[in-house]
């Protein structure tokens, strides 16, 4: 009988340890999920900024071509 009580007590302790580990892992998982969400948001913001800069560069390139055409027209080329 004493041996059974010891086994039940040991089993209960192991279960408590597993539950504590599980709670820790769940908390770590949530923290990592939040990091992923932040990283995705930052990535999307950077993608938008890059697209805007590329668009600005394209427009400036076209304006530069227009300016070159006007200079050539004035020079008679």
C-alpha cells in the first residue's frame, strides 16, 4: 500500500512538472508568435517604402529623360 501511495505521489509530481513545462512552452510560443507578427508588419512596411522609392525613381528617370529631350531640342539635335 505504501508503495502505491509513493507511486501515485511520484506520478502526481511528474504530471505537475509536465504541466509547468507545457505552460512555459505555451508562453514562449505566444512570445515567438508576437515576434513573427511584428517582423511581418515591419517587412510589409519596408516593402511599401521600397515600392514608393522605386516609383519615385521611375518618375525621376522619366523627368530626366524629358529634360534631356528638351535640352536636345534647344540645341537642335
